[in-house]
């Protein structure tokens, strides 16, 4: 090997060694940066609150029968008058009462001979109480027995059951979100303590949906409001 070839080989070897040193340093920094970027804890925070319903929807459904349409509508008017008087006496205002159009059936339309019921027409009607006097609704419901004693045929249907609604969600949303976020941070702090780290800034946050449900089947007038937030914190 001549002197020129030997010098070229030494130069090439030196460049390769320098490249390996630089490459190793670069890879080390890359791994360090990757590890730093991966130091994140994802937690969920829960906030719950029990609130009273502030709106009651109380449908009083009733049924009447008659031999003619004229008699049928007369019976509807008579019963709706009795129900209205009962509700007004209980303390509800005229603006809280809503009368829906009755559903009329011709019971003889598909029946013949002895199969026909004694009265040809039947009507099902509903008078809806839409009131923010929730406690008054609860108090008045047991007293509807007086309507039965007056000859009003009250009927029971699943779609006509009393419903209680909470309409003040927007008023409590900000505080509940703050509570859920605080709950999430508590979980992050505990995780960081166990990992011998410190909780840094929020990397990302996502608010979950608010849910409003009956507290239990026996107290539908009390609602349970829940929200879950998902938060990612950087760890230091």
C-alpha cells in the first residue's frame, strides 16, 4: 500500500468514527426527546350533583263513551270541566292547563251483531298540567279520587305518566365542569406522586356529555346530574 492509499484510508476511518460519534449523540438526544414527549398522564374527572326537578308534566287522561257524536263531545266537555275545576281548586292557574284534542273511535266500525259494544263511540282525551309547582303536583295527585267519585273515568297509560324535568342545567354547568376538572387533577397528582414526578400543564382536555337521570325509581322528582371530563397532564 503506498503512502497516498494509507492516508486516504486513515481519513475515511476518521470520518466514519466521527459519524458514529455524532450519530450516537443524535440518537441519544432523539430518545431523550421521545421520552420527554411520552411523559403524560391521562385521567378522568367526575362531578355529580343531586338537584330537585323544577318542572312537572302531569297528564290526566280520561275516557268517555256515547251513542252519538253529539253526546260524546258533550261528555268530553263535562268531564274536562270537572277536571279543570278540580285543578283550579288545588291551586293551579289557567295557564298551567293544556287540553289536547281527543281521539275518537267508532267501536262499531269493525264489529257486527252481538259483538258490538252497547255504545258506539268512545273518546280518549288528555288534560296536561305543565307546572313549575312540583310539590303541588305531588300533593294533588292522590286527591284525583274525588274525580272518580264524580263519574270521571280516569285511565292509566305508560305514555301518560307524570314526568319531572330539571331545566336549570346551564346554571350549574360551569361549576360542575370546574369540579370535574379538579377531580381529574387530584387523580393526576396521586399518579405523579406514585411515579415520583410532578404534574405540569394540561396537554389536552375534553368535556364529556352531561347526563340527567332520576335519582331512583321511587323519587323521580330528584335528579342526578353527572359529567365526566378527560384531561391529559404533562409530567415533569
